[in-house]
């Protein structure tokens, strides 16, 4: 019977899949094609009425935001969307598979809404619009904001008043290019600029209230806002509830649809940097490449990685199309990855600097002075030749001994790759390392190197955890707001790399590599990742760190959990409430966030070992969970046993220790063991606070070998053995507390 039912279900499933495969998407090229289509409109807009009037038989669905409607259109849940012409034009720019029918559904006037009864403000704003039309300002704004290409918007630099009665502007900041939120969180766009110009003319500071489009009219009527400036149509229906100024823009409602299959087809090979638009671009998290791609190639999908090795792997596995890297680093990795090539080596050029804390200008000045001296006496030129012009893989690191006495300075690095910072034979090497070791030797400073994720470097320096940061760090205005930089010591040139088969300049050349057997591949990987440069030492150090953090955090968490459990079960309301708050906060906070808060905020001004911070953070998180395990286990013991113990003459403490606790331990050990193993695996994120654990060690190795498979599998196996061995030890405790096992042992004796 079960087999027959399964067969019927399988047949039904296959039939459904075949039916789905046979269904083709509707292609809409004229209004008649959309007569019975699934059409999306924005809630509260004129598009709702247009859909009912023009497409009475269509399946109309309402959305609060245009991006939700566009997502539904792209996924096939909708077949068309009614929206304004500027919005449709902007969507089409960023989504090459979408376009809009050239004939407008309806022309309309866009105006500013004012609350009824506020005739003075209405007249003032009306006069301002007249003035802006006469002097050509509105025409200029239209050219700068309503663009058909992907060139950056040109926002005017306006000095808005900061004192006086605030002018509250209601916007729906999802209607680019009318009004939208810029990367810095600032409301901008055509209407954002118009609102600021009105504020300047009125001599009033401007405050934006971003809300759903459908909520704007109620907010205006209730007096929460003074004006609505967000591409709103001055319809007859709306004029019944609010007043409108004269139109400042003649708009049109259009029908936005998906292009016919093959309409966007073309060559998949990239010939220039502009071809990365619409591609998946891999960048290193926290670098200038992230912001560069977002601002210059908005159609590109940004893939963020924490290591160069992962970026290369994404290209090889075709998860990404192109990667942006430092030019020198790119040339190094291409030697070991012949299937990759350079699309262009002129993407972006920025100066590099050493980062210093803003509260330590003296150290920065000392370095700047040394840098000038090194350039003058030829030291810099000789270093640059070895690390940047010649093969950095073959560069010899001079033996530079750090003074045994003197001030200790902590240098934060990410160990990204050559030529800046790498790890060879268990030692730090690279241009930045040599330069800073020479500087330390010159100044009589003891240099201590601390590794962490690249994205954590600026935060660590700003919080005082390190004194300097280096690793090919570009000087940018955004970073200079938080830290100081030295004088530039090198130019950072960016290259775009991709598979040769995807780069037009390489033609159709064969990039296939000589085949190797499975065992040869394993042998090569083992040698490159473990034996070469004594890389196994990194794994051993990381393994030791992971085990130490896991065990100490478990011990600390177990004791703290017992205390929290005591408070949670206390008859005193204050203690019970504090325990509840602690458990709720810790359970609701991701352990990585907790880790970084403790390191960069709580202990910001304290010179504390990052391993100790990791023990505290993981222990606190562990305690929140095991405290509830304890409580459940204790409450699971029949209260009659406690009463019996006291009746036999035991004190409450002895009753708990000898009667309740042993039974509770047996109940909680299975789940305790699972939480313990979870803690071991969670320690893999400690690299964010400058702890070189097992995972960080594998990242360092991969940054040198670009072999993703072997290091990751090796680390996975080691984590398995750590968890397995620690779980075995808990199983021994579990068996030793089980009376059934003890009775069997006694009988066997």
C-alpha cells in the first residue's frame, strides 16, 4: 500500500514538473498583451486606478515598494508593473532583462502636497517653484537626475539652514530617482534636492520623514509633516483631501515588463572594465573595491570574501565572473593559476599608508620621518625592487632583530598575501613587515604582530587594541575619519582578473591543464599546504589555541551557568529577573557580535589578551544556554526526594548535593554534550579579534597556496576529531554517573 501511494505521488510530481517546464513566460510587447496579465501596482498610487480602468480583466496585485514589485516581476510572479516613467527608466538601467513600453498609459502632473488650510505655506512654495522654473534650475535638475545611462548622479552642494522652524518633508525613499537613500543614509534624488532648495528659500532647516507611500497623505493630514515631495501625482481624488502646488514635473505612467528571451543576449566575453556591469564581482571585504564597484557599476552583483583564496575559488567554480585585486598580488597568484588572466590592470589607483591611532600623532610623525630617510638612503628602493619588481615569492627577508627592551608597539595585519604581508616558515614576511621592522629597529621599539580579519583592522586601531595597522591599506576619506595615515609609501594599483575563457583578449586559446591522478593531486596538496615552508606549524599552533579556548570557555561557562541557574531559581524576584534578562540578551545576541563588543567596546581601553576575551565571550554565551539545562534537570527531579532527604536528617545543601544533583547531571549530560560541541565549532570566528585559531591558520595557508579544497577539508577533519575526543570524555562522565552502568560493573566483578 505504501509503495503504491509513493508511486502515485511520484507520478504526480513528475507530471507537475513537466507541466511547469512546458509553460512559457508571457511576452508583453503592447498593451493588448497585458489584458489578462498579472500586474503589479504601488499601494496608494494612481497606478491602482489605471490598472482597473485599462486592464479590467487583469490580476492586479498591490505592493508597498517598487523594489518588491520588481523582484516579483523578475521571478515570474508578475508579468507587468505600472509605475512612473523615471522609476521605470531607473529600474531598466539596473536590470537589463527589464524594459518598459514606449507608449505612456497616462500623462500626469507631479506636484507638492500641502495640508488643507495651510494657505500661507502653499503660496510660498508655489512662488518658489515659479522662480525655479524661470531661472532654469528645474530644467538643470531634470538633466542631472533623470538619466538614461549609468553615469553617476550630479548632486548640487546646498547649504541648508541649521536654525529656525524645521520644515518636515514626507518622502517614500524607494522611488529613485525622485527620492532615495544614498549610501551614507542621506535622503537624496531629484525631490530630495528640491526639498532642500525650498528649505533654503524659506530659511528653514529640512527634516525628512521616510515612510510607506500609502502613509504619506494621513501623515500630512494629521500634521506630522508639512509637505509631501516624492513624485506624487496631483490627482482629482487626492485634491479632495490635500492641496497641491503647481506642477514641477510632467510625468507619465508606463507599463514595465520583462524583455523577450534572447533580447539581452550577446557575447559573454569581457573586453573592457565596463563589461563587468551586470557581472558577479568578487571583492575583499573592507577594501576600497567594495565601494568602487557599488558606485561605478551599480548593475554588478558584489560578492564579498575574507580571503584572496576564496575569491580565486569563486572564479574557478564560476560562482563569480571577475575579481578585483592588487596588481602585484594578482601577478603572483596567476603564476599558480594559469587558467586565470588579467582583464585590465588599470581599474583604480590609490595611495597606500600605514594606519595610526588619532591619539598617537607622535608615532605617526616618527614613521614619516623614517620613511623619508629610507627613501633618501636607498633602503626603500632596494626593498621595493625585491618585493614589488622582482618575484616576491623568491624575495629574501633580511634578519631584523627586535630590541629586547624599549616600548612595545602592536602592529595589526591580516596576512592577506604578498607583496605586503604573508607567512612563510612560521614567520611574517613582506614589504610592509620589513619596512615596519626596520622602523622599529631604527627607533628602538619592540614590534609585536597581531593577526586579524582585514575588515577588523580599522576598528582594532580606532579602539586602541593595536598601535599601527598595515597590509596594503589604501588611504581613503572614509577611513581617515576614524584613523590617521602616514605619508603615502606606495601606490595601490588594482587589476581585474577572470577566467581566460571569459576574457576577449585571450581569444579561444586552450587553457586546459595537464591532468593528474587523484593520488598525485592529494600528494601535491599535502606537500604545498603542510610541508612547504613548514606550514604544518601554523595548523599545530591554531589547533592548540582552539582547544585551549574551547576547554577554558566550557569551564567558565559551566560555573557561570550554575550561578545564573541559582539566580533563576531563587525566591528573590530581583535575582530571578536579572537571570532572565541575562539569558534573554545572551541568547538573542549572535556570538560574533558579542565577541567584538567585548573586545572593541567593553575592553577597549584595557590591554587584554584576545584569547582571554574569547574565553569570556564564549563562556558567557555557553552559560546562558546551560543555565536553562541545569534548571530543567533540577526541576525534573521529584520534589518528594528532596523532602525525603530532609526528613532523613540531611541539610538542604547535602540533599541537593547527594540526591538531587546526581540525578540532574544524568538528565542534562546528553544535551550539555551537544552544546559543548557547538561551542567548539563556534570558536572558528575568533579570527575577528586577532586570535590565530585553526580556521585562521587555514586562511593564512590558503592565502599562500590558493588551494581551497585541502586546507578546508583538513580543518574540518581536525574540528571533527576535537569534537569527537571531547565528546568521548563527556560520555565517560555520563557513564560514570549512570547507576545502571555501575551495577553492571559490580556484577562483572
